[in-house]
C-alpha cells in the first residue's frame, strides 16, 4: 500500500532471540516447557479454587482472577514465539502486530491493577480484620476486578491508537520476539519524541505508581504485623512474602522497559522474558508452594479424582 512517495509497511519481521538454529531449538524446548507449566499451573489453581467451597475469601477470588490473567498474558506472546522459533521466516502482519500490542498491554495493565487490588485486600484483612468481610464483600470484589479490566482497556487503547497512527514506511525489522511499543515505534518514519513522552507517561507512570502503592501497602502491613499480631503472624508474613515476590518479578522489568526513553538496550530481550514468560509461570508456583490452604485443596481434589477413577 502506498501513501505519497513512501511504501507503507504491511508486515514486520521479528528478529527473535537468536539467529543460530541450535540456540533456537534449545529456546523452543525451554519455553515450551515453561508455557506448559504456566497453562497447567494456572488452570489447576482456577479449578482448585472453583471446586473447593472453603476457598471463598476475597483473596482466593482475586487469586483465581490473577491465574486467568496470567493464562491470557502468556498466551499473547508464547505461542507466537514458539512457532517463530521453528520457522525460517518470522513475519507478522501489521494488523497482527497491532493486535498483539493491544492484547499485551490490555492484559498486562489489568494485571498491574489487580496486583494493586490484592495488596489492598491484604491491607484490609490484616489491618482491619473485624471489618474485612464488610469492606471486601463479593459485590465490591467484582467491581474491583471489572475496574482492573476497564483500566487495562483504557491504557491499552491509548497505546494502540498512538502507535497505529504513526507512519511506517521504511525499516520493518523488530528487534524482539513480539510486538511491543518501544521496538515498534522506533521504526516509524517521523520524529517520535512527543510520542515517547506520552507513552512513558502512560505505561511508565502506571508501572511506577502501582509499584509505589504496593510498596507502601506492604510496608504498612509488615509494620502492623510486627506490632499488633501474635497469632497468625507467620501466616500473614508468608502471604505477604509471596505477594512481594510476584510484585518484584512483574514490576521490576516493566519499569526497566517503560520508564525510560525508548532507546535500545542489549538487555531488553532478556528483561522482556522475565515479565512475559517467567512471571506468569512463577505465579502459580509461588502461590501454591507458599499457601497451605491451596496445597491441601489440591491434594483433596487429586484424592477425589483418584477415587472417582477407581469407582
């Protein structure tokens, strides 16, 4: 398609993680295993929480939604990356690239907001235990989750609109394994300084503000636990520790990528792997290994399944 004297880009070439075939095959095996763990782990958490009537507290409601988001998040990038690792020609159409960019930021921002809501849930549970069930009622929890998805949608549609209206008329090689804002807008045939500022103020500030809110929330929780609680102190600390691990894994790389001008760093691909591949896989492992109720529910579910097979 032509516009003026320029030929508009109709597809992009994803350069991927490596040009060496042997390395690509190693990556394929590793990322296939991680994607399988991600899908199976998050599905197991969802099924366990839905099947157990004891896991009805707001924390498990949010955990179920987090597992669903991680399932969607990993599915935005991993299947395409796995296919490209086995393919000689790693191309993606312009529309496909914009769709992947939109979905990535839609689900990613929704997860940021949900992790912030989960921190608020833990704050209310530990600092205001007598009012916990009245404050975090099921209608309120549902509204908070819907708000997370709506916030993610607004964030993503802004990012996508700013990107899709840029003129792409020359280079079409994306130095990454998926379509994201920083590597894509660097290919635009125009000065992108203002666009960079707008996108940093969008993605970067969302990451930073959510992270600071989470940091303050967990600091208050830890201080409260240390000063007030005696019974259940270690349980509360264990729960907070698992949340902090998830927050660090997710927000650290996001702030590194989005909270700076979109210059190309050699570490960008490695950092991107952390929040697109490792974090969705780590969430079910962290929450199941550090949560006694979830582990006990999984054992009971497995025992019931074995009994049903024998009968």
